[in-house]
């Protein structure tokens, strides 16, 4: 069962919370991480993928190699919980996703495991920069992460408001969606608003596209395999020129899915609708569909190991085997599409105001540090074969 974390880990978590750094700017955080790992006796490599840090624990001559990943970055948003003594000291920067807690739990586990007996194998403790949409996992991979620090399996963990502290969810299959962006530009011929027949109206096209795009999920993709298509930006014309039909109209948004075939179908359907509507209305369309992160899909093998580890750490009754996937994304997917992996959810307590991810009053729950560290340690014992 989990033991409470030492006071210095709580102090470290609050210190990181007070000093949030955005993706690829985690210089202070990475320094702290490297210092703690080095003091614990691990081999430490800094500057992997710019501000990433890898601590390597090697025991014996054989055994498996596993990769444990924590993210370190904060978000560009203000913290509004002014009464919190450890609130952000940097205006417009905040740890609103709990990556401060993730970092400290992996440090705590590394420190504890550095003292452990009877392990055989290698653990790569990966402290990743820039998870929040800035491509930190990809930067580490491009810097040779998996060649320099090879692993048979990879594991990631995220705190989850709505799960009790001391509870975890370890679920096979899709956990987080792919995250793609699209932009469609309709080019017509601008004209006097009173003489639409003399031009070609791109606003009429963008209006039809907006309506039609919502048929992708309703008519194109498998109803049993979730997808989201949302328009999040729309631009055309000028409110100071309400008698002018413009040349151009733009629309953009996000597309999410859990299955590769749903992702492919969504991309194809958006392109077909854009070009079809443009052809029907005599304008032209250009679509730029950019694939971002792939979905996070937990593989059966590592999921089984993670589930037994969670049960050993917290008690079998505290481990949920079904939990709804999230439509958010995580670039842990860049790792788990290359190495079989499992991404687990750790209870952060009630999902109420001030405890929701990316909320200006969010805080990582320090009571979750103990269960998180206990899980990581049990996972390493399960993988590296100590009794
Ligand atoms: Zn986040
Ligand atoms: Zn996060």
C-alpha cells in the first residue's frame, strides 16, 4: 500500500507550482530534476529534445528496459486562486494540468527505486518538455530518445479529477484522441453586396461548409467509434464594409478520433465537402488538414502489467478497469505508437470548480503524490522482477 510522501516532495511540488515554465522553456524545472536524479545516483542526460531530462537506473546485466514518462511544462494562462500560498509567481503562466505533480511523482519514484534491492533491468525515467501542444515528445524522439534510451515498453500517467485520491483507472484500448487541425479557404470574386450576381460569394460557401461539416460525424464515421469535428475560427469580410462581398472566406477547427480509420474518413470527408461545395457554388477551395498527435491506445501486455502494479500499490478494489476515454490528446502517443505502452489515470479528487484541468483555479492534489509514487515503484518491481 502507498506510504505518504516525504514533506520535501510536497515542498518540491509546491515550488514547481510557484515557478511554472512553458514548453521548451523548462530550464529551472529541468535543472531541479537533473539535480535530484544525480543526487539519487542515477545516470543523468540533460538537453534531450532541448529541455528534456533522462535518468537511467541500471541493475544487473540483463532484464527488460522500460520507459516511464512525466511531462514538465505549464500553460500560458493566469492563476486566479490568490489565497494559495504556492500560487504562480509568473504572470500569465500556470501549472493548470498537474505536470508539476507528475514531475515530482517520477522524481520520488526514482529516488525510492535507487535504494531498492533485487531489481534486474533498466528504467529510463523520462522528463519530457512541452506536452501542451508544443511537440516535446517529438523533439525528444528526433533527438534519438528511443535509440539512446531503448525500451521494451513505455508508461505514462496523468492525474484525473473525478477519480478519488488513491484510485486509479487502468484500461486497455483508446484513452486519448488524435488531435488534428484543419483550415479551409474559399476563394471567390468579391463584388458589391447589392450586385452578388457579378461576383462569386465565398461567404455562401463557408456557410454551407459549416453546416455540412457537422454531417461528418453523423453520416461518415462509424457511430460506435467516437469522433469530434468542431469549427473554432471563422473569418470573412469586414463589419466596416457591409456592402462588400469579399474575395475570401476562411474556416478552421479541430478533428479528434480514437481509431485510424475514423481519422482517415474524417480527413477525406472534410476535403470532399470543401471541394464539392466550392464546385457547386463556383468558387475554389483549398484545404489544409494537418495531422497532430495520434491517439493514445493502451496495448494489452503493458496494460496487464500496469493493472497488477496498481492493484499491488493501492489495492485491487481501487483500480478501475473501465473508464471513459478523453477527447483531449497527449503526445505520449508519439511514444506508445513506437513502443507498446500504457497510459494510466491517477485520482486527483472531486472534479469540482478549481479542480478541472486547464481551469485558472486548478491545483494538483498533494495527497495523490503518495499513490502515484507507489504505483511507479510497484510497476518497476513488476517489470524488473523484484519480489
Ligand atoms: Zn493539459
Ligand atoms: Zn496534462
